[in-house]
C-alpha cells in the first residue's frame, strides 16, 4: 500500500474525508497515473514551443480516421443529464452550495478549480460540503443569523464536480515528498465517498474536466475512470464527464477527445475565458497577428470565436454529445437597478446567440440569471430536452479560421490596460485571501479572467504594443498604473482594510506573472506557493 503523508493544518471534519481507505485509494491513483500525467505536461511544453515557432496549429493527421469515421457515438446520457439547459457555476463554499442547488438550474458545476482558492481548508471543506449535499443534510447559518437549507418544493440541481486541472498539485498530500496531482485528489475523494450514494439516489458521479490540451490527456482521464470504477465495484461507464474545450490545442482535437472518453463522455463546453487566455499564452511570442485587443472588446462574435463555438456544436451533435455554452461574466447588482438592467440584457443576448447556434444549454454565475437563461432555452427547445438532433451540417471550420486572431475587431487602449491591472490586483488579493470567484466592476471574475488580464499585459509589453494614447506598454507604465489603482483601492476600503487585504502580496504576485521576463504558464502555480 502507498503511504500518503498528510501535512495540511487541521480542518473541521477532515477525519470523515481523509479516512485510511480514502487515502489508500488516492495512493493507488497516484501510483498508477502520476508518471503519465508528468509525461503529458512535458509534451505540452514541447508542443507549445513548436506551435509558436511555426505560428500555427492544425488538425492531427495521425487521427484522421477517427474524425472521418461517422459510426462512433458517445454513451447515451443518464436521465438527470439529458436536460442541461441551465447550469450554474460556483465554488463549494457551504452557503453557495445550498444556493446553487436551490437555484432552479438543471445542473450545478461544483467548482474545485478556477472559482476556488486551493487553501487546504477549501480542499477538504469542499469535499465535506459535497458529501453533505449529496446526502441532503446540508445547512448553513450566517453570522447575521440567516438560515439556509435545501428546498423541498422543487428539484435540486444535478451536481457535476470540476476537479483541478492536470497541471496543479496538492502539496498537503505527498508520497515520499512528491505531491499528488490535485486532479486525482479532487476526483478521488469525491468518487470514493459519493459514487455509490449517488447511484442509490438515482444520479451518478459526474465531472467537468478542465484545461486539457490533447486527446492523450483525455485518454489518461478515461483510464483513471475505468480503474476507479473497477476498484470500487461500480459498473464501468457509470461516470459521465463533460470536457471544457478551453485551450487552443484542444480545439483541434475535439473529436479525438470525445472518442477517447466515449464510454464516459457527456459533452463539451465552450470555456471561452480560458480559451482566450490559451490563445494569448500559446502564441504570446508568435508576432503581431496573435495580439488581441482589450479584453472587454473581445466578444463571442469575433471570427475566431465563432469558428470555435460552431465547430464545438457540430462536433458534439455529430457524436451524440451535449454542446454546452459558456459563461457570460455580467452579473446583476441588487443595489443598482441600472447596472442590473444592462447586465440582464447582455446575458440575454449572449444566451440567445448560443441557443440559436444549437447549444443544448449554457452557464450562469448568479442565481438571478437562471430565469433568463431558462427562458431563452425554453423558447428555443420547447418540449425537447436538448438540440442533439441539430447536426449543423452547414458548418465547415478550417484551421485558418480557428487561428484568425488578427480579424478580431477592437484596439489596445490605455483604459483596457488600466482595467487589466485593476482587475488582476483586486482578484489576486481576493484569491490569496481564499476567495476564487469575485465580483469586480459588475463582472464575475475567476482565475480564467485574471489570466487573460495578466497575460495580455505580458504580451503587450513584450511586443512593444502602442496604446490609443500613443504610449508604448512598458513595465514602468504598468507599475505607474499599479500605484494609481492601489491608491484607488485604499481610498475605497480604508487603510485598515487595505492592510488586511493582501494587496502588497497581490502586487508581488501580479508583477511575477505579468512583468517577469519568463512567462508563468498559470498564475495559480506561483500563487499556490503563497498560501497555506
């Protein structure tokens, strides 16, 4: 048996999650799959260098037969995943868990990844909250005395768990000093404790898989699923996984990813924010044709984004898989009706476009947005649970269309640079404090949107981009804006809250991931070293 060392600080009810049997299961996953994970991460780096040097990617010639074979399909969806018209996302914090399950959404994406700071208390506490929620015994009382319980007057959302990506480790669980992959920890603990319980309740162990870059990484997940089910005596094929297509290389392997997971696949999701980040990261040093305009100017109607989403819908429906729309970042502000009205209009337009394109459902980040998304898809779907029969034979997407970044309308402005600095600083301060999903300037920001902000700054600076003011983006300019934005935050929150708010460390982290000569693949990697 693999001996796992637990080094995390005490967490309430950790003994219920980190049992000897659960740790033994994690040890088996680690022993069988971590070396393969490491090899695949090395392949990522090599492929990125080759793509940047060539200035392009393409569909794989060695997997042409999979793409051209019309006969294969993914496994049929279980009953509680056949209608996914509204999915709400959010971290597994206890109150948010209850609110998400009660929201009226069909699915709750229980986020252990981009909306979650991986403090040890969050890693373990999130598993405790999922454990309780699945057994319908979760409740919460706020410091103000407000009570939260699960509704009894309607259906609760189906739980789909998003574990961390392959690139992240869990340093509080080690074997011989080597940390376990966070993906295996998050999946393993949830599956071990809840798979049988979910089946007994008429549901199943369902997952969203983030940050993948190739079908080989999907193959690894499939092997993990197969082993886990066999090990716990659960029928192979019980697990269902939806893959986020949120990296530019994965966009060229959508069919292959579904094929590798076909026994366990449920669909693909257009993870738009990480996808934009991936474009910047992948081609950050490939020249001016890969430089995007201001983050807030890049919409889903840009040619490269249209190609990506239309290919996703066509690919999914051709293979019997669900095509899930992305996150509209706009959120309502209950204290500002004008802001709320604008946010609701933008969300409605976004969801109408997705429903019209053939998506089977879409994401929202706030319970107040569930009715709008539901209304839009109700209108489109009528009595049907999905649009799987809409095959989109009219769509023909080429590699050049996916890579046509230069056709994205918009410009790089001083206001856009300032917004990137402000959002990154505010988000990183919140992340370091334990909150991975943050409302900033009436948008819901998570690690993906913060990644866009800091990577754009790095790319603009290293490519000598000129702003609309005529000024060139330099480290000195960025630091001057940092000073001004931090002063603005201090004036908003007051000196005492500013000192408590991790802003000095946020600035240190921001400069490491936005201004350093070497580009950090993920801001969460150096950020993780700064938390408990």
